[in-house]
């Protein structure tokens, strides 16, 4: 249930002056207006703020709200606040339950035209329309971040997601196309801000944020993995299994591979729904035994005395 | 001679105003104020892309939400668009630097 304490929504005291209420509303509106704040939760907060302001900014409705609480619209105009107070909480609860959600607290954007210039010139043109001055207004676009692992981005698929916060929270099953990349926007048509008077809703854009991965480093659609090699593997050549987001792949390491050499597996990077997939690069990195055994040390010493190789001479 | 029927991708002033639920004169004023873009043909008629219906909706929401006049709405829209571009660039930079 949404917070129905209009004073709390606006963050003002119950004794606040009309000026204070106006100031609080303006500040909050600048922060939560759906065209300024694309967060999916902002729209409902803005509606709450606007409703609170619509009630509290009019001295008459404010008095009724103070006397009868959030359901004041269900109390007939001619009821005396004192009589109402004496009627007790029990009766009030029943009345509230009976009236249900038909209280007619429907939100309408704005409702008060405080500017005078051009708009006044057109005032007459809208004579037949609602007080707002226009027909249905489509909803605003919203955007939210979605964090994916490299594997999720690679494979795609369904993913449940919670959008918004508090009372405006909703769950969505998002279909992620295979091969989304960092920063890509996934458009969910019609899942953004609601339009007024049945106008169509805006779109929700999910900005993909791929979580940094220990194994896979992404560069656009290319994927880099580290390929650790023993000195003799690098010198003599070998065949090694390297991880890919889709399982392991065999890589043939040619003889004479030095650190920094890149082995490319064409097309094993991120899939691309609209074109060629990226490549997977295995970056060679030669590792030596941190604590060689006596036998290993002996063999390395033998190699050192036999070899004429100087890694520091020109290439 | 026969002509293939094609869907017109743009709307004239009346169609656009009607779809947007606004008076055509107000739409024309928004164009004059530079708040809304429109193409003008040699006969002086205004043409709009369907995607601009979303622009009009934003103008209306901003105007109502902040009690802005239409000229000020133009400024706010320009600023919001510039902020969106800057934020996207900042995100890109952060992403490249974060690796």
C-alpha cells in the first residue's frame, strides 16, 4: 500500500505554510519528474508527490484531508469534522472498506496552469477538453541497468528482473538476446512510464552492464583469456584446452610461442545477432615453477649453459 | 499507369495534431517556437515523423509537471538531451577505463 500521508510524501510538517508546501513540491518534482529521472520507480513517486500537492495546495481540500484523512474524498461534503471524529475508528474502517478503491484519486498530470503567455492564447481552443487542456499523453521512456555475467551475455535467455522500488516495484521476465555487449541497450516496448487516459506507455531501456570476470576479458565482441604455458610447452608446442563462455576449446600452441603472443580462435567470441561473431584470443603467458625441484633446477642449469638464446638482443 | 500503395512515413499537420490530441494551431506554435521540429515543403505545409509524437508527449508532460511555458520547455528539453549525451559519454569512458 502506498504511503497516504501527504505531508510525509512532501516532507513537510502538518503546520507547513502554503509557501513551504509549494517549495517542497517544486523541489521533489524536479527530482522525480519522469522526463528528468528515468528510473522506473520515479514515475510513481512523482505521482504520489503530485497527488499530495494537489490535495495540500488547495486550502479547502487540505482542510478536508486534515479532518478526514486520505479517504476524505469518500466523505460527503456536508459532514462536520467534529461529528466525523466522534463517529469513531471502527465505523470509519467499515466505511473505508466499503468504499474500496473507487475513491477517484486518479492521478492527472498537473492540473494547474500557472503560466500566462502563449498558453492563454490557446485557452479558448481547449474549451471542450478536460481541465488539463489536452487529450491522452503517452508515457515517458525509462531506463534501468541490468547486470549480466559474461556467460549470461553470451548465451542470452530469459531472466527475471525486479524494476523500480517500494510500492512501484514490478517483476519482469526479460528475454536477453544472445551476444549482448557491455553498454548495449535492450528495448522493452511498452514497459516504460504509463500514459495518461489510455495513451500508450513509454519504453523501458535496459542498459547492459557486464560484470568483470576473472577468466574472460571483453573487448567489444572479442573475448580474451589468459593462456598459461610452461616454458617447455611454449618452446616445443602443445595442445591446450582453454575456457570459453560456451565450454572448453582446444588450442594448438605452435612451437616457439613467447609470452604476449595471441592465438586467435575465429568466431569463438561473443555471438552477433546481426553479423559476424567476435573472436576469442588466448594470450600466451609463460609461467615457471615457483619452487623447482632439484631435478628441474639441474635441467634448467643445463639448458642455461647450452643455449645461446638471448631474449634481450634485437628481435 | 499504376502506382504501388506505400505507407506514408510522415504525417501532415492535421494528422499529427489529431494523433497527438492537440489543436493544429498549438502544434504550429510549437514549431515556430523551435520546441518541435518539422519539415516544410515548398507549399509551406508542415510534415512530422511519427516518432515525434513521443517528443510532443514529453513537451506536454514537462509543461504540466513544472508549470513551464512552452518557450521554457524548449530550453529544458535541450538541456535534458545534452545531459543524456554527456551521461552516455561518461558511462562509455568509465567502461573503457574500468577494464
